[in-house]
């Protein structure tokens, strides 16, 4: 169980390092879509780590949620832009709240694991 969690976290850290070192220029119009999609993907990753720690991780659910959340968030941003509404803020709030909830639960699991020895 813990090996999968550590491999996931290692992959996340390596992905951030590689992403920060690849020169990429985004237009202002596309930055909103990418930022919301990345937030949704991070929510899925933290949800997957939480599920692995609770020993009910399912690859199919993780992958479908990962892509569906990212596409939904980017779609909300696109529809909102077409309607002239900042609809992407709904995705930011929803995924942001879930991200912090999952992080709090992961932290609790890690603290309990450290206390047990």
C-alpha cells in the first residue's frame, strides 16, 4: 500500500520538476483552461492517493475521473468564456475544496502511520 503512495508522490514531484524546466509559452487565453484542468487533475491525483491509503484504489475509476474532471473543468471554462461569465470559478472552488479535503485526510493517514511506528 505505502509503496504505491510513495510512487505516486514521487511521480507527482518529478512531473512538477520536469514541467517547470520545459520552456513553454501559453497565451493568456489558454492559461485559464490549462490552470483549471491542472487543478482538476491534481484533485484526481490526491483522491487516488487517498483511495490507495484507504485500500480501495481502482485504476479504472482513477483514470476515468482524471480525464473526465480535467475535460469538465476545461469545458466549463470554455462555456463560461462564450457566455461572458467566469464559470471556471465554479470548477476552481469545487476542485479546490476537494483538493484540500483529500490533503487533510492524507495528512491524517500519514500522521497515524508515523505514530504507529
